[in-house]
């Protein structure tokens, strides 16, 4: 069964600090992996997409990595801001099928 | 402005009273889907549609119906709502295997 597991489930950091969120998947065959950011009570918004051939991709202070061999991805947030407080969801695509991770709830405190 | 619009955004209803949550997108996307999100659980797919007149069950379809008569609309129907369908619902659309664009969500409470 295709599965996507994210860790940690929740995380509290101080403003200005860095953090890394993890996503491990057992989806096969692999098409792509996206990270979404979901503000409380809002719909998720795509941050970045990783395809099989990509190892690293940045979007401002967000950097995603992908290791297709170990089936792991990470999302690194640099110099966190209060507005980074949200849930981050890893979604892996296999053809027409999507498998969602449970999300990591990040809280950035001043 | 490209968007996915859901209505209503908030609804309180009673057990057994049929309701429909509408979803409309203006991006000419072929793919549309519905999700529910409950505290402590991730997004779970209810139904999805690859194109007009083509719908398929997701992970949690029980108690829900959908239809896709037009490309832009994908309503979610609860024929006989029950309290365990109290949840936050999201509609989303995309081009094929592209980025999902989500609506703002519909918070449903069934008493």
C-alpha cells in the first residue's frame, strides 16, 4: 500500500531559527513529490515540486531535497518568520494517484 | 483571477437533511477532487474526477456522492448527513499531474 509518513508531527521553534521537516514515502511507481503549506483554516498552497531527477530545489527561504534511492524528502526552512507558522504537507504522485502525508504542524514563536 | 470557489463556507445542519457543497473552478482544469480534513488526521480524498462524466472513489467515499456534468463544477452531495461527517472539506483542481489548487474550505457541522 502506498504510504507517506511525515515527521515530526509538530514542531515549535523560535523566530529566526532554521528547521527541517521530513517526508518518507513508499509510493511506487514515483512520478513527483510536492510540498504544500496550509495556513490554519485555509486551503493548501504548493511550495515546490520535486521530480525523480531533482535533488534540491529552492523557493525563497524554503529548500526541498529528494533522495529517490532512499525515498526520502526534506523541507528546510531558513531564518523562520512568524508567517511560517502553518502545516506542511508532503504529497507524492504515482500516475493519477496522490498519496498525502499527515503533515507537520510548525509553530514559530517570537 | 484563477480560483476554486466553494459554497457554503460554513454550514450547520441536522442528521438526515440532504445537503450539497458546490465547487467551481475557472482554470479549465480537467482534474477535480474532494477531501475532508479532521483534527489529527491529514487530508483524505473522498472522490475525484479525471474529466466530465468520469468520477472515481477516493479513500473515504462512504456517505458521499458527486457528479461532474460540466468541466468547471464538481458538487459534493451528502444524501443523509450524519455527525461523523462533521469536518472541514476542501475541493481542489489541477491540470493532469500538476499542482493542486485548493478552495478555501467548507466547515460542516452535522448535529
